C-alpha cells in the first residue's frame, strides 16, 4: 500500500503504511503514565482533605469524641460510605446512626489507630469518585491534546483566532493561551481559505448523532445563531476522536468510530451533500491500522492520525487549517 504517490500524500506524509499508525509499546507506556499522573492530580484534593482531618482530630481521645465535633461530620459521613446523593434521602438521625455504626464496627476495633482507620475508609470511598472522574477525563485528555496541537500550529504560523469557552462568549486570542485547551468549546479562524469554525461534541441533525470533531464554513455569528449544525452545506469535515490508550479497548473504539463515520458518510450522501471524514485515535492496533489505511487509500476517509504520534498529529492539524 503506497500513499506517497496517491492523493493522500499531501494530507498524510507521515503515514506510508499501516504500521505507521500502530501505537507502539513506548507510546502506550507514556499514555498510561500520563493517566496515572492525572489520577494523582484529581485525587490530590482528597489527600489534602484527609491530612486536614488528621490535624483536626489530633486532640481526640477516642472515636466517640467524633460525635461531639460537628466540623468533621461531613468527613465521617463519607468514611461511613454515604454519598452526597444518599444524603438527600437521610435525615440527621439516619446520618448519625451511620457514623455510630462506623465507630462501633470499625474505629473502636482499630484501637489507637482509629484516626488512620477513618482516613483509610474516606480515601477508599473517594477512590470510586476518582475512578468515575477518570473515565470521563480520558476522552477529554485526548481532546485537550488535539486542541493544544491545533493552537500550536496556529501560533507557529501566526494565525489569529477567536475561541469560545463553555460560557459561550467568543474571546480573541491573547498573548498567553496557557491552559485554554481545557475550556475551549469552539475555535474560529480565517487564514486565506475562508471563515472556519471547529467545534467539539455537537449533535449534527443530518446524522442524528453526536460528533466529536465538527468543522464548518462560517463566522462566529453563523455559529452563535445556533443553526449552523442544521446547515449541511456549511459542514466541511466531521471526525471521530478516541483518546483511550488501553490496547484492550482499541478494536472496540475503532468499531464504534468506524460505524459512526460510515453513518456520517451515508447520511450526507443520501441528502446529496459531500463531507470529509477523519479519525484520530490513541490506541491503534494492527488490524484497525490496516482498515484505516485502506479507507485512506480508497478515499472513503479523508485523513487520520495517531494521537500519540506528534508528527502525524501536527500534520493532521495543519490539514484542518487548510480545508
């Protein structure tokens, strides 16, 4: 399979064969380490809460003293296994009963280590919260990496852009764009190819599904009127982004993305519109790499990149800026 002589060469100069798309062991390792670091960042406030509790409980003489200290009551309720949602259905007496059960069954048997026992149980409960947050964050991390690369490509080329945070108010590019990839909902620019808006996670009516990457021809005014998603002739490219790094889930992620991309192409073709499609993934295995390359070669899919390969990602982002 040769992309060098094909029309895809100008889009994918770093993809010449399927193995170029495959995520290496080193890239997988780096991805897992990044997730581990993110877990520590998310979990750090809970650790700080535990340290604050230990300081506030330092002068107690036994676990029964906790019933007299109202300031640590919320911490004890969490350690007892009660979630914030469950609190809505429990009155104060129920909550106190849960704390008493914690004291009698777990803290008193711990002896002089009763304070540490509370801390361990609090962190155990909050571990579930970290896990739930991380399941959402993994996909967001991929989006943030893509956005940061787009901004970097713009900065290198001196492309001026406006960006929309979650508050839905367009903001002009500032000298210091540190951290804005965490807040960006959409980006607008014009670098000679026309007015462009790239938005993330929008429901596209013609597809009747949510799409990760949506590139429109239009201005900030077109976007803010809210109807741009309904104007199929303004939609230039729709793409799928899969940021999960676990190789075990690679094939399933691609199956989901491939189905979505096929639905997009069929939906637009049935309405007589042309649309470009693309795929960016962090975990790409051998079999799916071959399928992606085949679609690139036939033109079924316009572009692709491995999220963990900086050269491919930069090339992909520059392609977005040229559409």
